[in-house]
C-alpha cells in the first residue's frame, strides 16, 4: 500500500502544470528584477564610484550631508514608531468594534495612497505654519518649517502601511484566545502583552519597516512643510535634487548611495528581527 501511494505521488509530481513552469517564471522574475532594481542600483553605484574613496568619504563627512541624512532618517524613524503605536490601536478598533462611521474611517486610512503627496504637503504647510490654523495655537513653539512638521507629514504618509499590515492578522486572532486568557486570570494588560503582542509582532515589524522605508524617501509632502533650511530641516532627497541642479551628478549619486546603504542595513536588521520573532512566536 505504501509503494502504491509513493508511486501515485511521483506520478502526480511529473504531471505538467497549467501554470507556467519554474524555468519560465524564474527567468521572467530575474529579468524584471534586473530591469527595475538591479540595473538602476548598479548604475548608481558605478556613477558614485567615479568619485573614488576620497571623494566619497569627503561627501559623507560633509556637515550638510550628515545633517540632511540625520533629518531624513531621524524623522522617518520617529514617525514609524508613532505609527506603530497608533496604527496598531486603529487596526484594533477597526477589527474588534462595530460603530457608526467605521467604514468611513476604514476608507480614510487609505487616503494617503490616493492623495498626491504635494497636495498633502501644501495642506500641512497651511495648517502648521506659524500663521496657520493649528500652528498659530502652538506659538512660540514652531511646528511648520521644522523637523516636527516633517514628522507629522511622515506620520500621515506611513499610517496606512502599519494599519493594513496589522489588520489582517488581527482578524485571524480568535476572540476565544482572549477569553481563555481572561478565564485563566489574566488582566487586560497581561492579555495584550503576553497573548496578543507576540502573535502580532511580525506584522508590526513589517508595518514599521514599510512606514520607515516610505518616510526615508518621501519628498513631495515634506518639502512644503520642512522649510528646507540647511543644517536644520533639509532632507536628504532635497539635497540630492540640489546637487543635480548644480550639475554635480557624482555628488548626487554619492548621497543617494549613502542613503541606499543605510536603508539596506536598517531594513536588513529589521528583517532579521522579524524572522527571529516569527521563529520565536510562530506557534503563539
């Protein structure tokens, strides 16, 4: 009986699939990956290599470049952290509760995907500028034209990534798990910390990584509210545009390469933590 089953399994594996085979799909995937990602990245690295190590390190050590990178990565990191907290809470409300206007709020979450980033930037600049409706209420603390304004814009841009990543996993968590924890004597804080968060950790880390990556490269919604003051609120993408306008292509590609390397390193660390969390809490 075992031999018959094994032979039947081998026969099914040899049958041609209706879907294109491994060779065709792999070749198409590699060609698409090369055209969209690998070739542009290789061109970027090749162009920046024209500077040599001394020129590349000189751009990296430039104070204006360092400040622009600090503003871009720092504000993106803070905005992603804020989105992790409030995005997870919003996903929980949309998943666990039914109330009037829920569908409207659920639709509004996707608004940053459809709204042009420049429109969002103009709206935030008019609201949070020193003479804006909201900005005037916080004077003398300035929000617009400072890194605080950049964080607000990046929170708006990155929120959907966290909500839409965490929400499907929340829907799969059965309420009986929470009820079982309560039956065993766990309070709400213990249920969230020891039962729900371990199961949601991979999705939360994925949402954080997506929001962070989106914020680092954001341009349209930031330049209007940032003020673009060198050494204060100038972002790295804007500095790249400035170098291109100066026809300093090597300098622009060098800054882009630095951003690429830092982003890749941070995303690699996040993905390693995510893989560890899946292995650690996969059976929760």
